[in-house]
C-alpha cells in the first residue's frame, strides 16, 4: 500500500496558516499611508501631505522651465 494512501487528503481551508505579513502588515501599512497622505488629515502633525504637494509643485515648475529652455535654445 502506498504511503500517500495512508494520509487523509489535505484540506486547503483548515490546512493553511494565516501569516502576519498578509493579515496585519498590509493593513497597518495601508492605514499609515492613508493617514500620511490623506487630504482630510492634512492639518494633523503626522501628515506629510503639504510637503509632498509642495515638492511636486516645485519639481513640476523646474521641469517646465527645463523644457521651455530646451525648446527655445
């Protein structure tokens, strides 16, 4: 008799272990990112929304000036 025939069939639902990476870690990171970048929480001390928007604004202006100077020259 084969060895595999002695074991019960594997149950996918009850045989898997819930790992913390996909159950806790992803949810924590998602809520942290939402808190940091949320428009609704931009007045809070932990928010970096205004800093990111300001930096993107300056980067956009520099890129526009670069392309204008590139096409004029």
